[in-house]
C-alpha cells in the first residue's frame, strides 16, 4: 500500500447504481475504508445532499451529474463512470471545476465482436427457424440454404475498436474481410479497405455495422442502398438503432433480397425490463432480435469495474489523468525523493510563469514539472523538494486563476 499525504481514511468514496463489488474491494485493498454504496441512481436534489463531502464519485449511466451537483461537491476530485459513455455528466461544468471524469470505453468491445460471430453462424446456417420448429416438435433436417462462414466475405462498416476486432475473429474463421471507414484505417491481417461503402454493400455475404450514432449515420442503411446488397446476404446491426431503416429492412427480408438479420439496437428502446416493444422485424424468418445486449456480459462488467477503479486510483495517488474527458491527460511515473503537487487552473496566459516565480522566490527546487492544457483549463504536475512541499502547496493556492491544488505524497 502506498503512502499519501492526505489520510486515506478521510477520503470519502460514494458509489451509486450497484457498481461492481470489484471496485469496492479494490479501494478497500488500497486502504480506502470509507466507501459508501447506494443501490440505485439519485435525483439531483438527493445527490446535492450526498456529495458534499465526497472526494470520489462512482456512477453508471442513470445518474445525471449537473452543474448544480458539481457546485455542491466542493471536495470532489474525480468521477468514475462505470460504463461505456459519459453523456450523463455535464463535462463542460466538470472541466470548469477541475473534476476529472473517467469511463471504460473498451471494456465490452470483445463482448460485441464475439456475439457478432456467434450470430453470423446461427444466421448463415438458418438455425433460428430450425430451433423454433424443434421446440414445437417439428423435425426440419435440411442442408438447403445452410452455409458455412469459411470462404465468405464479411463486410464491416466502421473499422473502429469493435469493427477491427470483428475483422480479426472473421479471418481466424477463414472469412475474407472487406471494410469501409470514413477515416483511413490500417487493415488488420488480410482485411481489405474498400474505396466506398457501396463496394462493401455489393460484395459481402454478411454486412456488420459498427459506426457511431451521428447525423451522418442516421439511416445509413436505407431503402436505396439495400438494393445494392448481394441477394441472400445477411445484415447485422450491433451499433446504434438509428443506423438502419428497419421498415426498409423488413421489406427486403419479405422480398427475399436479404436472407437474415441480427439486430440488437433499435430507434426506440424500452426503459426497463418487461416493457413492451415493437419493431417491424418481429415474426420474420431467420431474424435474431436481441434487447441491446451486445456488450452485456459478466466479463465486461468486471472489466469496467477494474478499468475505472484503476484510473481513479492512479489519479488519486499519482495524478495520472490518461483517459480523462475533462482535465488534460498526463501520465507520468513517481519521482523518488520528491513530493508531488497537482495544480489545476484556468487556461489563461501567465499561470505557469506565476507558479515558477512563486516557487523560485521561496527557493523551492522543482525536480519535475509537466503541463498540459485544453481550451478551458491547464493541469500542472509538480515534483518538488520534500522538505518544502507544504510551503509550495500553500504558495500554489495563492496563484491567480487557480481552481484546485492537491498534494499527493
Ligand atoms: P469506434 O469509435 O471505435 O469506431 C467507430 C468507427 O466508425 C470509427 O472508426 C469511425 O471512423 C467510423 N465511422 C464513423 N462514421 C462512419 C461512416 N459514416 N461510415 C463508415 N465509418 C464511419 O466505436 P466502437 O467502440 O467500435 O463502437 C461502434 C458502435 O458500437 C458504436 O455505435 C457503439 O455505440 C456501439 N456499441 C454497441 C454495443 C451494444 O451493446 N450493442 C456495445 C458497445 C458499443
């Protein structure tokens, strides 16, 4: 267990929304005993009361972090979003307050990629309808229309984290991979970058979508370009619901142009389990519908717990901000024989020179100094002479435009 200048037992950690026990255990193992867990999300009013003395806040996607909450959280150093996105946090307000915000963007990448492969096998072999029939007591032994993945072409639209993982898994199964991305991407293995989306749509046996939800990707697959698909091809959407025009897809399936579909995301999704939902794809043959569970695995939850906990801990004890959405990213090793102080300030000219002048006037030796800025704020990590570190922290608090000063060790 490492030593910190601020007593660990006085660090208050609040975890909402049933965050994985892995995270609680992690902090307890590191000597942080003050971890409070609340099962659900809290309203703004409740949160304002709860966060007053909190140093680290852990949330998932349902807790809204508003400017009012941030204003009330005077001691807050960092927010850990134990999920994939950070939309629930007012990042602008958090930046202004110098509160670091972390998440776990890649924890379920592999969960989605693996499912895409599993669903592809099920659809190309026409297992869905045979399974339904078998459950009803009907024997449907037939090779007609059942194919193998080996030798087929997987068309990937969006070659980012998930798309490129799908690419690797497809090649391992003997598939060819053709992909299209709006950005230039290094093809992995033998994958081939197409010049445009049309090339992918008209040459693939299975088309898998892995693009983000943007104005440009709304109805990316629509009535017009479905016409380009190879007859008998399969469409998979494990990305975002607005990306496919589901009415156009259902018509193409009924007309036999598309031989199957795996859909996990929808333009409208129910709020909670048990709620009713409708899609034009219900009841169609060789269509697998899943309730937005592409990334929902036990492993992904554990990865999220570990990933965010480590990021929070590294910031708390070392000042490392890699992966932060607010305070600029700095990653640096501890320096022996020195004390480390963090200084977050408004990004206006002259702050760094004011820091250096204040310290040099008092004969405080700076062993290491790192600065990074974004439009709003600057983040300086200072390693200073052990004997004078307390005085240095006091001087830094007096520097104009200071938002936060914290001594780590
Ligand atoms: P990413 O940001 O790593 O990759 C997205 C890629 O799409 C980027 O390379 C980008 O350049 C490319 N792109 C953007 N617009 C494009 C366009 N119009 N045409 C072609 N390429 C375009 O994102 P990641 O992590 O791979 O996620 C992909 C999608 O999967 C996202 O929509 C994400 O929300 C979704 N997702 C779904 C899950 C589920 O449970 N079903 C779980 C996790 C992610």
